[in-house]
C-alpha cells in the first residue's frame, strides 16, 4: 500500500503525536520518552510513512541528543561538586569497583569481548543525568535531596564518559594516544573560541549567545562522533567549558541561557527517542530478551538502590528512607543504556538478544521513580523556566548541605 498521499501531512502529524499522545499517557505515570519510543517502534515495524529512510528524523534526533547533553554540561556546578567532594569521591570509588566487577561478570556470563562487557556494565549502572535533572522538579525533593541527586548523577556521568572514551579507544595504543590528543586539542580550543566570540562577535551581534553555544555543541559533538565516542561527549564538554568560563564570560553560561537550552532540548529530544523506536525490530524483543531484561531489572535495580543506601548510611549516617528516595531518583539509565547498547552492538558484536534485554531493562527502570516516589512522570516538554516578571524579587537560592 502506498502512503505517498500522506507525505504532506507526515511532519505535522508526527509533531502532534510526539507532543500530545505522551501527555495523554502521563496520567498513567508513563514517561513521555517511553511513549515516544513506542510510537517510533509502531511506525517502524509497520512501515507507515517509511520514516526510517527520512533524512529529517536523524537531523531532529541529533539536535535532541546534542542539546540534552549540552544542558547536562551546563548544569555541572563545580562549587557544588567540591562541597560534597568527600561523599562524592567515595561514591565514585564504590561505583568504579562495582563497574569493574559487573564488567567481569557480563564478559564471563555472556561470552563477550571485554570492551562489550565494560559497556554493558556502564549501561547497567550509569544514571542518565539529563533525564534525571529534568525529572527533579516533579519528584518533590527539598533543596538538600535535590543537591545530592543532581551531584551524584553528574559525577556518575563524568566517570562514565571517561570510561566510555577509554573503552572505545582501547583497540590499540596508537589509536588511544591519537584520539586522546585530538580530544585534548578540542578541550584546549573551545575556551579560546568562546573568548574570541565574546570579544569580536558578541558586541556586534547581541543575543547571539544561544546560537553560538548550540553551534559549538554541534561541532564538538560531530568531532567526538568522528573519534568514535558518540555525540554526547562533545556536547557535554561544550557545556562544561561554558560553566568553567562563567566568571569571565557570564553571558555564555547564564541561568537564562541554560533554560533556553533546556527549552530547545525539550522540543527536540522526543525525536531522539522516536528515532530509537523507529529502528527497533520485533526480533529485538524475543522471549529470551524480554525475560533477561526483566531479570536485569529485578536484580540490578534493588542492588543499585541498596548500594546508595548503604554508602550514605556509612558515610553520612543518613536515615535509610531518605537515602532510598535519593537512590530511587538515580535509577533511570534511559539515554545512557540506549547509547551504550547501540555502540556495543555496532562495534563489539553485542548479541541481538542481549541488546533487546538492555532495552527492556532501561524501559523498566525508567518507570521506577514515577511509581515509587509517586510524583508525576518525568517529561521533557514542560521544563519549569522561571521567567522574570516586572518588579519581581528573585527568590533566594537553596542553602547547600555542609
């Protein structure tokens, strides 16, 4: 059956579906990201509209993932990380040990190349910072709890990105050194590009900060994609670079600019999840994949919660119920699992049943905060942006924990 007559209405219908249907289903605590993946899978498996070959969807998807990780980078607060450095440091040591043991277990249990095993381990235990940061306002946390969720998610993501780079580039010493030099060059060039823009362009092109930041994120993301470490690394580095220059170049890392990036990401990230679903096959969800994915969720989600609760109890003497709320908020691995499972399948021969199991695992763990914490489901299309009003006095910032 030909669907050519639908082409004129395809994109409006797609936008309508990605922004209306998820809102309708959120009343049942289904995160919008999962709905977008399901819509993509439905259209991809049935062939409606032939969107798998459409060039617009990859473009919109790339804008979504790049802006999401740019936003995550802009949310890095080095003062906050230093303030909680003792707890965060021991948290990362525990996480590194767990990642190593899990990588050994995955390699032995599924007969994987050690690099595929390491990526599976990262996909199991790395919280998806961008997704979690966006969900925080809906989970009812106070300032101290929100501080720890935000800090632990970002610190874990920094560790995971570093590990991802090492694993992907470890094929040879020459490749690792060459890619490391290229990444170091990118990190060296970015601050200088920011300074040149602020001094030579911004005075003559006011209000162009957002476009510059997004363009730099796209360029850096493309560079890291060519280096084999995916778009998210370059976009994240650009966000972190802007934060590092906050005192000298405040216009390029202001709160208003960060909220603008969040709004931009909120529009385009549904296309990323839609594209993920679009390329799924029914064979990805074999009985073995579904059963194994459910097993991963049943075993690993409680384990991850327990690790956080025990660690916070030992290092801070915190009540287990308070620690459990923070741990539950850190459970979703959605974006990271999708990306890492894809890299493992594409480059390191991850079996189809295990790829499907990873998808089932991340879809299930993404549902946990909304159902356990009883807050509204996380969504990307309604960020809370505190636009200033006339004669309004800004509220004082939250006091961070000692």
